[in-house]
C-alpha cells in the first residue's frame, strides 16, 4: 500500500502574504493593548513592560529583545524558519510604529481591547505558524527545551507568560492586570482550538 502523497508546499508568494498579513494582524492587537494600557505574555509582554516603564518605542524594544533568540531558532528550527521569523519580527516592529499614524481611537473599552487584542494576536500567530514562522522570542527557547529535554513547549510558554503577567500587578493597575490575563486567555484559546496536529496540511 503506497503512502499518501505529501501536500504541496506553500509558494513564495503565499509565504510572503502570510508574513505581511499575519504580522499586521498581531500589530493591530498590540495597538489595542497599548491604547488600553494592557499587557500580554511572551516577548511582546516584556517589550510592553519596558515601553510603559521607560517610554522607549515598543517596536524598537521588541526588535532588539528578539535578536538573541535567533541563535536558538537557527539551532532548534533551521534556517528557513529563522529567516521567516526574522522577517515577521521586523514587520511587527515596523507596523506597531506605523499604525498609530493611521488609526485614531477616541474610546476603547479595556475589556474589549483585552479580548479583541488576544483574538487578533492568536489569529495572526496562526497565519505565521502555518507558514513555518513565528514571532520568535521565548517561544523559540520553549521549542528548543522541548526538543532537547522533552519538556512540553506549551507548558513552558504558559509558565513564562504567567510570570510576565504576574509582574503586571507591580507596574499597572490591578484591574488592567486582570484584563491582561483575560487577553492572554483569549490568545491561547484561539491557538488551542485552531492549531492541532493533523488538522492543517499546508507546508
């Protein structure tokens, strides 16, 4: 009995649109979170903490924080994944500085900002994942530890996110910190429901 044929790989154009659109959707979620004074998990959460605390531009901070993780990415995930991730991180950094010049928000309910920010980030991340890319950072370390130590990457990422969001209670209003946790839940819900092995056959 012959084995089933492998699905066709994504074309260069398909990969390019996924990076451009996926990073843009995530950037919109960051705009919502920043406007409402909320946080999120992962490297973006660290960049937001620095942005709130020191006033540095989120895009620049996020890009610089991500740089050391490319070595882990190259070692754990290979050259193609690392190159796509570098492009996605660069696009997100540019988009987050560009979008505020295109969008003027007069009023944004913080609950809506938390939930919608999480949902948008999850949708954008799915686009990147399905085209063999990510937004780098702590997720790369989690994947490396899973490969080398057998530790579950999802649990490691969740633990890191929990630590970052716990710090939120020190730097921002407790209500906003709780809403940030709600946003992180929305993000992880999108990933958990839509990113399952065997459900998606694109490459």
